[in-house]
């Protein structure tokens, strides 16, 4: 569409040039700052109206789909983050099903009578502590506490070593746990060790995962594949978003040219006001004026403002050179 507008303007300018060479054709008057300011001021005011009209039309016909694409892209981005986290954490993190005796676990954390529960309680966020305090065992809704507690435990085991010899003095550690502990693990292995330590500290409350004990994670490849698929879906969503935005810009430009042309047909003209005698404007001049005005209005108020600045800079430059010429002549 932009190329079409440029072609239209080029043809219109060529028509104007031809029109100026025809005997008896319309003649432009001297373009003084006052004349230019009058024409530009009028066009600027109309262009503001055109911009508001375009915004309303785009909002009605394009914004809903744009919002849906933004939402889809946002969801795809979240899916990538979650899938990447699953792929990185693998089987070592907790899930809701791992809390096999929530009432007993909640009671130990509330009482905090032993070193490990007391340590965990100090690490729980305020929202989880509130749910824990309000939880009354089997008569309470477990869903909220389960979800937040699992999230809190995963954060704890992922943010550093939890082992302390005094803290775990009363906990019977499995051979797998002792072997991994002796290796001074870091990174993902430390996450696995922390999980093993909590399984050993709460053998009746937290389910033991055989994959964690052996270090085998059969779901890692599946998680990595899901992460790759999520990234591909995000890239596709971003591409759709970019294409739709480009189409919306094209739609806005077309709409602006249409509205600008209609405004020009209604009497808003960029060139007629610069004629020495507007009555001499012939059909070719009028058509060219309508098309040029429509294109200028489609470009928006910013484009017209730039034209005004360019003209002002040109006039200032001419005035400065004239003043300098007068000073030079006076010196001689």
C-alpha cells in the first residue's frame, strides 16, 4: 500500500508539472511563510481528526484479534518457562501426589518440634504459613495448602544446600543419600540431594521416588521435548503477532488514505490554497490535489509537522543567508 501511495503521489506531481506547463493553466502564488502556515495549519487540524478516526476504526475491527494474539503469545511464553523448568528439574522436584500424608506433615510443620520441620517453617512464605495455620487436618480443604506447600518446598530445595549435620542428626539417612552427600554435589545434583534429605526426614509424610534415589530420570527426555515444542509454539505465536501488526499498519494506512481522500473531496486541499487564482484549477490539477492531500492526511499529523519544520528550517536558512549577504555588501 505504501508503494501504491508513492506511485500515486509521483503521478500526481507529474500531472501538476504538466499542468503548470500548459498555457493558461493554474499558477502558484509566492509561497510566503504566512501562506504556508495557513495551509499546513489547516491540514494539521484535519490530520488529527483523521488519526482519531483511524484509531477508532482499528479499535473496532482489529484490536480484539490483536488482544487474542497478545494473550496467546503471553501464554506460549509462560509455557516455555514452565517446560524449561520441568526439563531442568526433572524428577527431583515435588508434586502434589508426593505429599501422601498432608495432615501429618502439616502437624509437624506447625509444631516445629524437630530441627528439620523448624528449619522448613522458617523458610515458608507468609501465604503458606497462613494456610498452614488455618489448616485443621482431615476436615479442611487440602487443595490450597497442597499447592502452595509443594511450591514452597520446591523453592527451598532449589535455592541451596539444606543439609546441616546438627539439623539432620536425628534423621536416618538412606545409603543413596549418604553416598550423594559425600560427593559434595552442586547444581542439579544438589537439588536431588535436598529432595532425598526431605524424603528421609519425613518418611511417612513424603513419598519416596525411586528415580530420585537411583538418579534415573526417564521423564527428562519427554520434558526436553515438551520444552522444544513450547519454544516452537512461542516462535509461531510471535510470528503471527508480528504479521498481524504489519497487516494492521497496512490497514490503518489504507483507511487513512481513504478518509483523507474523502476529506479532500469535501474541500480540504493542500495545493488549491496556494494558487494565485483557485478558479484556474483544472480537472487534472484537482485530481492531483485530491490524491496528494489524501496521501498527506494518511501520513498523519507527525508527517505534516515534519514538513512544517522542514519549511521553517529552509526559510530560516534563506533569511540567514540574505542577512549575511547584506552584511557583506555593507562592509564593501
